[in-house]
C-alpha cells in the first residue's frame, strides 16, 4: 500500500 | 521521527547555512549554479503547498525555513552578488529536467489532484536539481572547498533519508515508493561527487577533477 498523499516528510 | 530522518534534515539545514555563509562572507556567488538554486525554490514551493492546510510544528517550521532561505539565496544571486555570477558556465538545459519531472508527475501521482501532482513533480525535480551544479563543477574542473562542503551536505541529506525509509518500513510499514525511488536516484547522482569529495577534500587536497 502506498503513502496515498500522507506526506509527513520534507 | 527517527535518528536518520533527523540527521538528514540537519544536514539539509547545514547545507543551506554553508551556502549562505559562503556567499555573505566572500560577497560572491561564484561557483554556485543559479539554475540549481532556482530549481530548489521551485521544488520547495510546489511541495510545501500543504502549509496552507496542514500544520505540524517541526515540519511546518522546516518548510518555511527551506522556502525562505531558498528565496533569500536567489535574492542574493540576482541582487547584491549578481556581478559575481557567470551565466556562461551555468549552461545546463533545465527545461529537460522540468519537462521530465512534469511528465512523470502527470503520469504517476498518488492521486490526480493539483496538490498531489505538484508534490510528485517536486519529488522528481528535487532528485535531479543538483545536476546544473554538478555540471558547472565538471565544466570548471574544480570547486572551492566550501562549495564542495555545501554539495556534500546537500547530498548527505537525501542519502540519510534512505535508512530512514528502511527504518520506517520495518517499524510501521510506512512505504512511499515515489519518494524512495526518486531519493535513491538523487543519491546515486551524488555518488561520483561523494567519492571525489572523500578521496580529495577530506584528505586536505583541493577538489579538482581528474
């Protein structure tokens, strides 16, 4: 499963 | 957050500090690629649009620092230190980098929304944004030591994200394939530079290409 727009990195 | 991610972000901050320190103390931006710096601003602006709807103290602060410092570097390069920039050795064709990143972003985003496509664009663009800078170093055949420290710190940042991704996958099955593929490509692009930096600069010699 992908990260699906949960971008908690820089 | 883990030690690799934190160390990576610190290297990113250090790289920016080195760059601004080099420019302001030497009052010169010679040896620095304007094109790479402009690409980084484009990367940060397109990736950190979520500043408008997401707040997290650490991430949001860093995002503002990256956008702000990047804009400041471009201001220095186009304003006070413009006479020290030589466009004749900064000739990498960035349109191919921007075009390639745009095509990949339109084809394979996680979701087809403007914010997600721009985020994906920024991930791919960041992976190649150093190329004009490396091309410039290659053309001139040498670089000031402080410039090599800057490039090293910037490369170390994404290289440290790789163990961070492995750690996150193992501990929470977090898995962001786009970031990982682009991050590995980014690190590979630095690998020649890392090698010469290690064999020459760290042993007290000047950074000169064979």
